[in-house]
């Protein structure tokens, strides 16, 4: 049962990923469609982060002392100041875990 | 799966022309920071599988076959809660539907590749892969570079899952450590430098607000609906201001 689920999930995810890579699919992208898709990285990655930051443990947390929110703000500031993705990721994770232990 | 991949990588290194090998290595190096940053998330995926009474092989199988962090974690949670096969599959379909968008966006560079490249790079098409390869056009796109990115990330994800399985068998409650923040740290570092004009600010703001609201309402399509609305808002704003993306 579990193995069946794992393989079926694999098939579902792969189909999502592969569907539009198939050349026999009759589809041409207009310039408007391309412009729209140009927003896919900021739009989708932000949507993935939103609930992790504001709904930790599935509970709404809009407090300014929410460690996820503070950690995210630190990450924004660091990457804009240093332009280093690696440094800002590592530093913001460190700060997040410190904040979490203080504020919890 | 892993020894097979190591063999593949070795074969790539020895049999391919030097330019391809170099592009592969450049891709592998480009994804290295993100591969390290995915460690906490991979640990979580491995340890949660053990906590939900999956066998070590099943936990590893999820990462090796499904290779989609968020979907794996949600499926494990549902399995623990006694959900049936069909509802887990439907949730997986909705949760990972942003990949349809990534595929659509990569279509100009990937759909004219030979079948085995389409299948291989299609399997490796993750959020991180997309973030690093989506800005190349047909002239600049190098499939070996993309393979270096995808394969390195795949190996890292599976190694960290393995570490999570081993740790999860020994340390309980790894899921309460806030390991999911690593996704926020990674994605924020990828998004923030892209926010250079009003249209992108609008896109990010709408997407953030909607993702929280829809998740609060327990929509299963929350993420992709919020992402699409954010993209639409950015697109409309760009049309009005006439700015460049």
C-alpha cells in the first residue's frame, strides 16, 4: 500500500513536471504569456514561503516577534546588503534558531 | 537509486566531451549553496517518515522517486492521519501543480531537446532548479549545466533524507525544531534580488498576502492560486507602467 502510494505520487509529480515539456502538445506561447511566466519565480516562491512564515504549526501568527518573520526580514536585509545568497541563508538560519530559543 | 546515479555521474564525467563536463561542473557548483541549504528540510523529510512509521526504505523511496519536499511532508502527515490513497494523490497533484507552470515556462528551451533529456530534466525540475535556469533563452541554455544543477540537488536531497532517517530513528521530535525555516531562508535569498521594479513588488505582495489567506482557509490549492494571482497582478501592473520585467 505505502509503496503503491509512493510510486503513484512519483507519477503524479512527474506528470506535472513533464506535461508542458512534451513537444507534441500543440501550444505556442504568446509574448504576453511569456511576460506573465516571467513572474513565476517571485510569485511562486513567495507563495511557498508565506504560510511557513505566518502559519507556523498551522496557527496564524501575525506578531512582529514571530521568529519566522524576523528571520525572513533578516534574510532580505542580508541578501540586499551582501549580495551573497549563501551568506544570507546561513546567517539568517543562525539568527532564526537563536531568536526561536529566546522568544519561545 | 543512489549508487546508480553515482555511476551515471561517473559515466558523464568520463565519456562526455570536456565542454559538456565543464558545463556540468559549473551547474553543480552553482547549485551547491542551495543544496547545502536544503539540509534541514531534507532532515525533516527523512525523520518525519520514520515518525509516521514508514520503513527506512520507504522514507528514502519518497525522496528518490517523488523528489518534491512539500508534497512528501504533506503526504506523510496525511498517511499518519489515516487518509486514503486517492485523497493523498489528489492533494499531491494540487500541491505540486506549480510545476506545470515551470514546465510551461521552460518549454521554449526544453521541448526541442531529445526525449531522454526531456525526461531527465523534467524529473529534476524542482523549485530550485527552475529558479537557477529559468532566465536562460534558447541560445544561452546549456543542458549539461542544467543537468549538473538538477543531479547535484537530487543527490543532496537524498543524502539529507538519509541523514534524517538515521537521526529520526535516534532523536524524537525533530519536526518541532523549526527546520522548515530553511526553505524561507533559501527562497527569500532568491527572491529579494529580483525585486527591482514596481511590478515585481506588486507580484510578491499579492502572492504573499493570498498565500497566507488561502492557507488560513485550508484551500488545498492555496499555493498555486496565490502564486497565479501574484503573477497576474505583476503582469497587469507591468502592462500599465510599461516597465520591463
